[in-house]
C-alpha cells in the first residue's frame, strides 16, 4: 500500500505491524500510531519513528487466546502428552510413573502485565502454585510477586515451569540465557525445569536453550517465538524430542476484534478523550 500514491497530509492515524523503516515520517497531521499487536518492539526498530503517542492492543480476545496457549502447554508438560502420544503410536500400555498434580508444580511467570496476570490467574485456578516477576513491585492475590535482580533469583530457584510473557526491550533482550536457565530448580516434580516462551524470540538465546536441553539442565520447552521468524528449517528446535514449536500464533487476535479496538480509540480521541493503553517510550513497552 505504501508504494501507492496517497495524500500524506490526509493521514491522521497509522496502524502498524512491522512497518518499513521510515514509512511513518513526513506525515504532517499524524496524531497517533497503533501497534497491531500487544508487543511494540517492531515499532521501535524504526529509527525515524515520529514522536507521536503509541497505542498497543489490549483486548480480551488476545488475552484469552494467550492464556489458552499457556495453560495448554502447562498441562502438556504436566501430563506428559508427548510420552503418551509415543506410547499410543507404539501400542505400549505403560503407566509406571507417579503422576505429579498441578499443586505439586511451581510456575514462575516472567512478566505480570495484561497477559501474565491473566495466565497466572488461570494457572492458579487449575491448582498450580504461581509466582511472578515484574519490573515494578506488585501485589496480586494468591500469587507470590517478585521484582529486582534479587527477586528474579529467588523466583528462579523455586521454579519448575518458567513461563515467559515479557516484552522485548533493551533490558530484556537475551534474558533467557544459559545463566538464567542454570538458576531454575533442578529435579522437582517434573524431573527438571520446563521453559514456556510466548513473549518474543529476542528474549531467548536458542543456542543456550538447546545446550541446556542436551545437558539435562532443562527438561523440555514450548516455544511460540524465535530469534529468527519463520524459524529456519535447519534449526534443531524443529526436531528436538523435548521441544514443542508453534509459529508465533499463541495469541493471534481476530481482525474484527482489533479493528473494533482501534476504531473505538480513534473515535474517543477525536472527541477529545485520552488514548488508552499508551506505550511508555522510555521503558520501551
Ligand atoms: P504488558 O506491558 O502488559 O506487561 C509486560 C510485563 O513485563 C509487565 O509486568 C512488566 O513489568 C514486565 N517487564 C517489562 N520489562 C521488564 C523487565 N526489564 N524486568 C522485569 N519485568 C519486566 O504486556 P502484555 O502482557 O500485554 O504482553 C507481553 C508481551 O507478550 C508483549 O510485549 C509481546 O511481546 C508478547 N505477545 C506475544 C504474542 C504471541 O502470539 N506470541 C501475542 C501478544 C503478545 P511492570 O508490570 O512492572 O510494568
Ligand atoms: C503481539 C503478537 O504482539 O501477536 O500481539 O506477537
């Protein structure tokens, strides 16, 4: 669309998903930029980003889909789905292991924002023990909340299942690396820690995840996001027996829900009301 001629002065709102760098400059009447996702790292990569308010998607449609994905993977690992699929393929009737229950498992969430809080509440409702980590201190009913470097260490040392729902910022890039994985609780009810990441691929160091899986520091992983997307065909993550891969679709909102969200905000802004779900440029999310 951007290579078609258009009247630059007529553009008052931009709606972006990975827009080409520089595409939003030289729009004299631009009032606001909407990210088509909850994440805004794709907006900030533009060095010529106009200094206008940035709004991100916060919508129950997206939030509920994300929690579905997180809960599904928490249960997949708890109930050893891969093992029983293999046994079914091989017609093996074997139930010789003790089955831990959700209440035996400590989940640690990195990110207690809109998505992290909803996932935390739903995991809690299933009986998991839930703790979470955020930039600023929080207090949430029934959820042990941590912040700061020391808080992160304390959360990791008790975590059996690490769920990552952080935004990608300068501070969080590469946070899921060898040293973080080494701090997770070893052993535990699942026989080792599990990693579940639906935040952003840039949060994780995939070579470190593979090394941790190979050495047994990590028992298994569910990854929806990757350093490079689409995940390159040669990546070992595709075939690793302890890894679930999904194509960055943990929470793809319906176009109807997103269009309604953006339209409602523009109408309100045009009436002189404030925009909701503004991004903090300083923090980068
Ligand atoms: P929010 O902005 O609501 O929450 C972000 C959370 O991360 C907050 O709790 C925040 O802390 C915390 N945080 C940010 N930086 C740090 C840091 N340096 N250290 C510790 N905690 C930090 O975002 P959402 O919950 O709406 O979304 C989270 C991310 O999920 C998005 O940015 C996006 O990347 C990803 N996403 C992925 C999708 C997918 O399909 N895979 C779909 C939608 C989103 P505080 O509460 O103190 O601000
Ligand atoms: C988002 C996403 O940020 O889909 O909304 O990744």
